[in-house]
């Protein structure tokens, strides 16, 4: 005869997540972006802007962390760089523009490639894809146009144009080159270190039956 409650099933749900690693890496890259922004800061003579190389970390953040991590690390880290250097008036603009820059890179790297343990969609291989390059190009345009549009009503068309075609162009060019050189290998390495996100699975304990007469 059957044991009591023969239809009772006990389910256990197991699942893994790299969300903690994602948050930690976002914080690390935000800090690195701030450092890269302040370590070299050359004032632009006709405005209160300055030349810096934080865009390399903004783009690299998107390349490695995807659109959300890239937006947060790029925007927050760059804005904190402005505050640290005394360019507080630029911080809100920087937060928006650099956040969009990092997000665009992350979005295109994610769209291109499939599943990732690190960025929930960023490719794990160490090669460079067309969409990686396209994302960097569009992010560069986003950054230059963003500052240009914000600066026109503040400094005038001529100053905004001059800054876009000199300082900002140099920054995004260096940032894209650095990202293309170190990004793919670093992305591959980081993904290899992070356990894959285990799909949620359900373990079912089957009903137990007793042999008649036992």
C-alpha cells in the first residue's frame, strides 16, 4: 500500500547569479573612471572644459559591463572627476553625456553577440566584431554631440564647435583605440573567471511507495 500523502511533491529551487560581481565591477570601473579623468586634466583655453582621458574607461566600462554597467560607471565616475577637479558646473552634463556614451558602447557590444556571464549578453570571446567598432563610433559621436549641444547656450556656437573638434575629438579617439586594444582580451579573461549563471532548475522528490506486505 502507498505511504501517507503519496502525491506530495517537495520542490527545491537552485540558481546562480553574477549580479554581485556585476555590481562590484561597476563600482570598480566607476572609481577607475574618476581616476583616469583627474590624473591628466589640461584646461581648454576658451572655455572651462579640460582635456582628460577618462573616456577610455567610460568606453571600456560599456565594453565589459554592458549598457547598464557602462552607463552607471561612465556617468557617475566621470561626474565625480568633474567634482574632484572643481568643475562642479559640468558634473550634471557629464553624468548624462558620459552615461549615454558608456551605455551606447555596452548596448552595441551586447546586441552583437549572444550570451555572457559578465554583462548578460556581451560576447565572451577575445575577438573584435563589427558591432564593437560601431558601438565605439556611435558612442564617440554621442559624447561629442552631447557636449556640443549643452555648451552652445553657455559659451556660444564657436567655442562649443572648437571644443568638440579638438579636445573632445582627441578624448574619444584615444578612448576608442585603448578600448579596442585591451577590451576584447580583458572581456574574455573576466568572463573566464566568472561562473556561468546557472539556469533555474527544479528538483522534484518523487513519491515513495511501500511494497505490499512490507
